[in-house]
C-alpha cells in the first residue's frame, strides 16, 4: 500500500513516517486553497519592460550601501552580475550554482567562476522569480552582499512592478517531478514535491513550522500567485531572543556578527512566551509572519533554483530550512526525478 509522502530520496523511513503523522495533525491557520483555485501559468516568457534599481544597507556589512540594478533580459532565467568585479560572467539562479547555505546566518549563497564571484543571502530576491511571473531578468549588483530592508522584500516587489512587464516570443517551459518525492532530516524536518493535479500548470504550497518560542506551531496552504506573494513578502526573517542577546554581547567579538545589518525593524524577534517587537501578518488574532516568510521568501526561493523550466505541482514543507531545501533539489537532479511537461 503506497504511503502518503511518496518516495523517500534521503533520510530515515521511520523518522519520515513519524514526521508526516505530526504534520498531518497540525491545524491549518490559514487555508487559502480551500477557497481559491491556483491559476494556470501558461503563456510566453516575460521580462521587465525597463531598468529599475533598489538599494539599502548591506546584510553582512551594515555600514555599506548595496544597490541591485534590475534590467530586461531575453536570456532565459534570472542572473546576477557582479558589476564590481568586471571580468566575471553572470551567475545564473540555479541549483548547479549553489555554493553553501551559510554558517553564521542560514542563507543561500550562489557562486560561479572565480572564488570572488558569489552572492550571499539571495533567497529573498530569487523567491520572486517563482511568484511574480517574471521569467528572465539580469541583476547587476555592486557587491556579494545584497541589501536588507525593513519591509522584507516589498521594496523589490514594488520596484519590479514599477518597471512593468514585456512579453517575449519564447514559450514558457514547464517541469515537474515524475512522482511524489521527499527528503527528511534527523529531527523530523522534511520537504516534499509532487506533480500537479490533473496535469494542470499550477503551483501550490502547504507549509508548517514548529518553534519552542512565541512562534509555536503555524501552518498555511495557498496557491502561488502574484497577489499572495505580495501579501507575504513583508514577512521578516525570525530569530530567537537568545540569539539577539548573543549578537549584542559575545558575538561582537566576531567581525561577521559585529557587522550584521539586522535590527529590530528588519527581523522578527521571538522570546519564549512573547514577541520582542511588533509581529506582522496577523490572522485570527495570531501572527503568521514566521510561516509566511518560510513558505514564500525561503521555500519559493528553493523552487526558483530549478532552472530547467517553471516548476509546477505541489510543495509541502515542515520544520525545514535552506539546507534541507537544497539537499532535496540536489537529490531530485541526481536521481533524475524531473520531467518536462
């Protein structure tokens, strides 16, 4: 008899079985899928209609100002061009170019070519590739340290909306998994991909998180649309209050922590029983900022790393993070799980 979570690509089957049962019992705090049908993503590829730029203080070097210049591009995919280097080729947003998922700060780092041709903390930028319907864009960036904003990724969304959109002559290509596949970690965190229902060209998400802080258990289910991505893009990275105290004391001894650009405005701080700053995305009296951040600005960034075409299907995530996201995508490629629609 087939299980509910499909083929396990990596991890302990017993851990996965237990994790799935825990996730299935988790109440859904906001179920958009119950009332809203996911849209078909058919049509030709698009790019932006004009250049646009956003800038802000660096994430890893707060005293520096970093700019990202978005430009129209007919070459398929999203690309980072380190304009400060000059002699390096652009880095394509692709699972093939993931260098690491961070040590001090969990984040996706892309690199291609020389050792200096990298861009850190790209997830809050590239996640928009999955939800905004912009297929091709060139991003000139003045360093490997993207800016951080008080409003999550809303500054970038508004800039891309201002740039407008241009439809290209090239048809969109679509991929999905041949069957339902998943990967589980040692602590019961898992990510799962499955084909779309009835072969439709849609993308839907079911995401749950569980923290031993004020965040607690949260779960949302939604169709990936421009509107819902815009709704969620204000969600900030969350951190426990204990880590904030560490960064403000012992952490100051280390340059990588001392120069971080995180503040009480651009990070959600969760204590054991309450939030230390004002949480966002409140629904039914409960802040869902943490789960919306994970479900969109983190999880959709992993989907954006699939560069063989637009991924359609359903994504399920529970207690996972960048490391597990990337591990799943690597196994999907190594085990030849993708198929063109």
